[in-house]
C-alpha cells in the first residue's frame, strides 16, 4: 500500500498538536493535584516515550515531504516542457498540412516567371516557419522553459524577440532557481518596457554567451532617452513604472552578487542593455 | 447517582456536542440536530463513564479521542482518515479553549480552580464560557472553510 505522505504529515501534525495541549493541561492540573493517577510517573514516562517515537518518525516524514516537494517541482517543469512540445508539434503539423498549398503557389509564381514576388513569398514563408518552430536548447530545462514562455508571451504582445548566441549552459540544481529568477526579472522588465512602443521599437534581444571563465547574459531593448543614472536602477524600490514596483533589478543584483557575478547597465544610443556575468565555476559547482 | 446524571447532562453532553460541532465544521460536513444529539449524548455518557474508571488525565483523553473517532466513523459516516484528523483537531482545540478559559478566569477572579470540584454552581459558571467560545470558533471555522474556493 502506497503511503500518501501529505496525509501522513497532516495526521502527524495534528497528533503533535494534541500532545502539546495534553501536556500543557496535564501540567496545569498536576499543580493542583487534580485528575492525576497514583502511577502518574509511569504514565508520564510512557507519554514521553510516545513523544520521542513520534518525533523520530516526524524526521522520516519531513524527509519524505522534502523529496516529494522536489519531485513535484520536477514534474511541474516536465509538464511545462511537455506543453511546449505539444504546441510545437501542433504548429509543425499545421505547417506540414499547408506545405502543399505553399508549394502550389511557389510553382505558380515560378511558372509565371514572377521572381521578385516568389522571393518575397519564400522570405515571408521562411520567417513564419522560423518564428513558429522555435527550439531553445540551452542545456538547462528550466531556462528553456523560461525563455520559451517569455518568447511566447512576447509574440502574444506583438513584440519581436531576437535570440542569439545561445551557448550551452551548465548549472547545479541549487543555483538554477536563482538563474531563473535573475533572467525572468530582466526579461519581464524588457518586455514591459517595450510594450507601449510602436512596432519598430517593440523588440527585445537576448544573448547567452560563454567564455572560458564566465557565462554572459545580455538582454537589451529600445528605450526613450532619460537622465537616470545607472546606479539608480539597482536601488530597492526604484521604478520607472507605478509606485510599489522596482524590486526586479534590485533582486537581480542581489542574486547575481550572491553567485559572485556582476550586473551592469548600459544606456546608450536609445538602447537599454543589461549585462549579467556569472563565473562558470560558481554556477556549475555542486 | 443524581449528581452523576446532573454532571452528564450539564457538563459531559454539552462538552461532547461542541466537540462534534467543531469536528463537523473542520471537515466541512453538514450535520442534522438529531445526529448531533445522538452523537453528543453517546459520547457524553461514555466520556463520563471512562472518566470514572480512568484516573489519569492523559489516558482519559486518549480513550476519549478513540471513542470520538469511532463515533464519527460509524454515526457521522466519515472515512477513517477524516474521522481521525477532525476528531483529534477538535479535541485539541477544545482542550486549549478549556485551558485558556480556566486560566484566564483564575487570573481575573483569583479563585483557586480546586474549588470547582467543591462548588457546583461555580463549576457551571466557569464551564459556560468555554462552551460558548467553542461554538463561536466552530462557526468561524465553518465560515472560513465555506469561503474557500477549492472546496469540494
């Protein structure tokens, strides 16, 4: 019979609460020698042993809880990845289904000798295919899912995302969450910054590079000229948006520095660029 | 004998009834007045009998917990797990209410709680607030649980 760890933990917690209350009440009554048996020492001893056993079992329960928590996290990630793959397969099938129609048009244009139109048609078709069948392989499932979801979000908002130099990443499990938080925050900021712009400026560039010592993440987006200093961006609570915001870059800086990395901001030529450098040995260490 | 019956009617049955009120509120199940009365009377009588037989407070509560779980399973049609969790939580809640009530009354009035065993009227007066608190808490729990969006 498979034990449901959550139900077991709940029961344990309740038993422990009852025991605490029992102990409290019993001690209170003991002071007035009320409702105490003649062999109360034996009962106290048995009660103490019961609490000891329960505490020891609680250690096992807590361990199982921790493991199942990790498993749940992993399953969540796999499910996201699966949903992404299903979506990719659907798009692929749709393109496959339309392929015959596109080839007919290509053949028609070719027969009519309309080469410039054929060129335009093929270019636009290839753009559509490239946009739709985006496959991200950074080497880290968590980052793949993050980038895919952000790119999908950008597409829905009609924002163009350029993904270049995707280097293969390696990270220990304990640092992956930090990396997801860092990149997630910067990407959110970038997408939010361009969503009010007109079409040519609705663009975000993401670059992931690797040199012998560091991983370098660059996220850039167009911006309106401003006189805000670079240091201001990292101040807790600083935001160009409404009040109560401004935690994003502060968190990014804090997490990056915890990994012995460095965050820099460069605002020039109407481009806002965040560069995050994290030493490879820190990210990869187990 | 009369004193025993009076004790069952005034203390044990109301005490058992509020424990079941708490248990049903915690498990978000509806309860009819008749069902509550049957369960309350059964537990009240059994609890009083057990109390007469067992000297130890801890053992007494352990036996009371088992009887409550059994009654919830049989008469309340709970699953074993549901019966165990709601019975233990409700008893735990009731006992802490009882402790806080007695302790606060002791501080406020300066009366030694041992006098409760000697003066029946005083015992009734000290008992009433804890029943009232338990009913209020039961209603609050039912309200909170009924407002949870993912309840079945």
